[in-house]
C-alpha cells in the first residue's frame, strides 16, 4: 500500500529504483543459459579448472536434469549430459558410490539414446546427442574401472569409442581410446594373474606408444598444433583433443613407472605436464606431479610439496601421506596419525567414500607402521593394530562388488588374521579373551554372504543371453562303478570355453551388485555369547569353529617374532568356550591337496579320512565328548577346510565315519548359524502338500532314481528334464532348460533336488563348480544366485559330483553353490565333495525324502529332523559294509544348515 515501508524497513520515495527481483534475475539467467553448449564445454571449461560443481549448479538451476516427454530426444540427451557431468565430478573426487548412483539414475535414458542411434533413428546433424552418449558410456566406464570391474569398464569404453568413431567426434577419441587401452590391459592382466601368467606390461606399453603416435597423426590431420604449447584460447575441440592426448601420455608414463622404467616415465610425464599446464588443466597437472613425486626420488619432496598446495583433494592427501613418510620420526608419525584420524572420521552411512579408497587407507597404515619401526622401542605407538582394524572396517561401510572382495582379500583379511593372532598369542585364555577371538573371526569371515542376506534381494533374472553346449560330461561306464561326473577327456578348447562361461556369468553377478551396492550387515559384538546361549538352550549340541590366523610382521605389527599361518579351533558345548592349540596351516593345505587328488577319480581314501580325523577332529574330540557324546555336532569350516570331507573322518578306534557316529551338520559361520537362524533348519514342519521339485539331467551314470519310491504324492512332484520311467502318476513334466527351471521354482517348492553331472573348473578363486543342464547349457553358482528363488524351501540337495567344492576364497568368504543356495532362500543343503557313485547318491537322497514323508502324521503335518534322518541312514549303511572304503562311498552328502 502507498506509504507502507518495504521489506527493508525503508520508506518508498518517488523515483527510487525498485529492488531487484531474485526470481526474475534467476529466470533471466536460466533463459539465457545454453544448456547444451555448457555440457559440450564441461570437459575443457569446467573439469579442467576443477569447477565442476559450478557447471552442475547451473544445470540444476536450469532443471536440465528433470525428466521430460519420452519422445523428446534432445531433452533426454540434456538430462543424460547432466548425469555425465555429475559422474565426472564424482570420479575426480573419488566418490565412487556417488558415481554409481549417477550412472544408475541415467542408465535407462542413456541406453534408450544408444538404441535409437544404433537403429539409425537420430538426426544425422545431431552431434550433441551423439556426444552425450559417448561421454556417458566413458563416464560409466571410469567408475566401473575404479571399482575393479575391468571387463564391464572395457565394454563401456568400447561403446563410447565406437559411438565417437561412427559419429566423427574426432576430438573426443584420444581420451576414450586411452581409457579403453588401460581397461583392456587391466582385464588381461587380471586374467594373466589368475592363470599365473605374465602381466603383459611390455605389449601394453608398446600399444600405448602406438596409440600416442596415432593421436598425433589424427591431430595434425584435423589442424591441431601437436608440437606447440597449447593455450586456453584454442578452439574447444582442439583443447579437448589435446587433453585426451595428455591423458594417453599420462597412462603411458604410469605404465612405464610401474614397469620400473622411471627415467622414461618421467620423460613422458614432462610432455604430458607441459600440455596440461598450457591448458591450465589442474586435475591432469596434479596427476603428473603425483607421478613425478613417485618416480623422481631425488626431488620427491619438492614434487609432493607442490602437490599439497593444489586443488585436487585426493592429490593433497597423497602429498601429505608421502611427505610424512619421507619426514619420518615422531613428526612424520604424528602427521600420519592425523591423516588416519581424518580418514576414520569420514561421515558414516550410505554415502561413505573412504571404504572405496581402501588402497590409499591401507598404504597410509603401512607408512605408519614403517615409520613406527624406525623409532626407539619406548617411543613406538601401541595403536598400530587398532589403526589397521579401523582401515579394515572402513571397507565394510561401502560395499560394491567387485572392488570390495578384492580389497578384502588384499588388505582387510590380513588385518583380521593379525588381530586374531594377537589375541590368540597374547591373550590370557580367559572367557573374555576367547569371546574376543570368536568375535574377530566372525567379523572377518563370510561377510559377503551376510551382506547378501541383509540386503533386499533383487528380482531374479531371466535366462542368460549366451549358453554353451559341450559334450555330455560322462556316459555309460563299465561294471557297477557308475559315477556322476566321472572323468572324461575334455579338449583344450572346451576347457577354455568353460572358463570363459564361468567368468562371463561371474561378471553378470558382479554387475548386478555393482548397480545395486549391498547393505553392510552389522557385526554382532555379542556373537560368542549368542553361540554359548545356543548350546545351553539346545542340550547335547556342540559346535567346532575352525579359524585361521597369522602375523608375518609380529603380533604388534611393528616387527618382532612372526606368527606363522595357523589353524585354530574353538569348541562350544554347554555354554563353555574352549580354545584349542593351533596346528600349522601348511598341514591343512597338504591335506586339501590330498583330498583334491583323491576326488579326481573317486571318494577319499581310507588313509585320507584317517588324516582328516587326526588333524581336524582328534584335537577337539575330548572337548566335544565332555559330559557325553553330543546329540548334534556342528562343524564350521574356514578356507581350505571347506574342501575337506569332515563327515567321513575316520578315528583309529572306531570303524564308523564321523557322520555315522554322531548326528552331524556343517554351517558357513556362527553368524549364519545362530544370528540368522539357520540352526532352526534342523527340525522343520513338514506337511502332506509339500512340493518336491527335481531338475533331472540323467543318463546311465546319473539315473535320477532318488525321486523314485519316496512315498511322495505324484501330484506334488514337478520334474524338469527326463522323468524316470518308475515315476508314474500325475507328475508335472517340464523342459530341462532355463524355462523349465523358472517354472520349477515358481511354485516355491519345499524340497528341491538336482540329479545329474557336475564339473569343476579351476579359476582365479576356485569359482568353477558347474552343473550340467542337458545339451543346452551349464549352471554356474552365479546362475543359482541370480536366477533361482527358493523362499519357502526346507531341503535342497545338489546330487552332482563336486557340487560342494569351490566354497573358499582368499578373502575368507563363502563361495560356490553353498553361497548361492543360501541367498536364494534354500533350507538345509546337501552337497557332495567328490565324484560320487550314482547308487550311493540315489540311496541317500531317497532315504531323506522318504523319511520326510514318514514324518507327516495323520493330521497332515509333522516334525522332520533332517540331521537325524541323514545320521540314521549313514548309521545303517555303515553297518552294511565291512570295509572303510565301502562306508565312505555310501556317505556322499555333507549337510549344511
């Protein structure tokens, strides 16, 4: 109203200039903003000077990231471009989880644009959309590369380069081709390490030199000055081309340095640095200065001092780390301590980034240890073990396969093995000390499986896009020795094809959880107490927890007497925890090798089974039998012990294998057994309408007879594959392929059986147990994890040779079909560990299934104890044979709860 004061409290005066309207100013700015031009200039005008957030802020202000009509290609391209800019910022800041979120938020739009481009549906003059597609796939590849998924990154980089080449985006190609070359090298290097081959560095370096020459020729062809000093005044395309060339040179310098050729590395870095300085590219300058600091030992401190004052945050951290290590003494130690404190104070929760940069964190801890070792004994810190465990625990806060599992094996597991060794060797043997050991064991073992259980299960996938048909793994055999998966010649090409199949399915598994990072399962600090309570509340129960520990640089981590690699055992019975003397771990690996040798042809030998008893059961037997023979013994293996058939261990004073002497089960961890309630699978309610689902891939050596004469109502039986002739009645018949598996599990069967052949392919982490799927394909553990859902299952049995192998990993996790079945929802799980006799498998599984039906009472329900059922069968067959070999052969299944 006239005469009223305005919002500032000043009276209006005639002729006064009106206050500017912020909304109007913002509107004018947004109206004038050329979103597409900004995205096209983002690389050289905003990423170069490390002003990514400024550009992203303007794009957000213009609401360029908001969804638009599905048929508006340019608007969709602008939205994808915004997410690419966000991905680049996350990559530079090493905020990999943030980068993943940006990729997932825009994946469907990017793939939609790429599909239209592939079909020729984009306007030929639309360079912007083509640019965005190429850059988006390149940005996705950068994040995937940093997460260690080199094959997935390579595929993304290939798509980016192909789009740029087809669209004549010549100025983008140096950057894309350089990234592609690096990803190909890391992918091949990873495969070579898995096969104990060379790293291929010489050919990679030669390839990078050739790439750099190609870039120079291409630049000259497009009028780019490849010899002079660039400047920010050059055309955008020229600057982006030269920036990509600088990236290629930096990759070459890094490869030369890693190969030990520091002189040539520094020479190439000098050229890369000159280009970056001309372009005023702060990020690339910092990368080059970092390489100078690592390779130029005489002037290392000068280079890192320069890096410390630059704008790249991770570079500043690297500089502080290296300067402190170089300074040494108490001053250097204090600075490293402050740096570790800062890393430990990173905001916890879903956005935490420290765990994604575990290599930097681990190297800082190593530097802290090295500096501490140079100090007098009285000045050395006492927090090295806790510092190392803090590093290990930071990884648990940010989980995205595959980086997580590789970091876990390389940095995290060794930290826990050392901490366990410290408490084993330096502890006082008190209950509190043993509880601490058990807590550390569980904090470090089988965590990925627990994370999978704690995360919401993704929707199951459809059939794999590529299948593999090979010769049938076995055929009719002479005599009565019909074994599932008995030896058959496999050509080198077939073996290579199987390895590639396993690797391909593994990549699909990793990509699934790369797109959907896991929820970190909280460690239960009171896990040892819960284990004790379990045995108190289940009279007669006993648990043996095997564990591994080692401290190569001493229990304090600052030198001193090393603790050799060892296997420990903790027995829990009637609430009492007993830690037993350790055995050298090389004895365990020797036993595992013997088991592997036995399984090439048949069951473990009597000699091997007696060795299993002597090494792994006898040391704990007195504690197990304290107060009487247990009514339920549970064995929880670790590492190589997973491959050992503990259930057929033979004592010198008893002819019965262990599982015929005592009701026996296994489990993958105390946390899974107690906290996640898998001990409840021992006794379950069975009902007359329980469904039995069977996947039967049968022949003369794998008959599928286990589902015959079980007392199961045929109307509640579904068979995918060849139905045995003896199985009559209204059995539901399904094809023995992926579609059949999908239908088979759609009914949520309470009992699931596979009968057929298995094969084992050695890969980098023994990831290779396979199930034969007729003539059409093979089922890997990753297929079971991604394509099988058994939410109401009570018992699942894999009746194929070697199906129980491949459960260990270098990171202490549980792998193989065991992990896959558990996360699919399977109940009690039965798996064989050797090439079993068909007759033994048929008799064992048939007995378990029959007893489950006999447990159903007149009311249509009853209680079925799967541990007692299997023990009763094993007890009976042990009486039927006179010799140890026959008894061992007749006990093919290891039972896991």
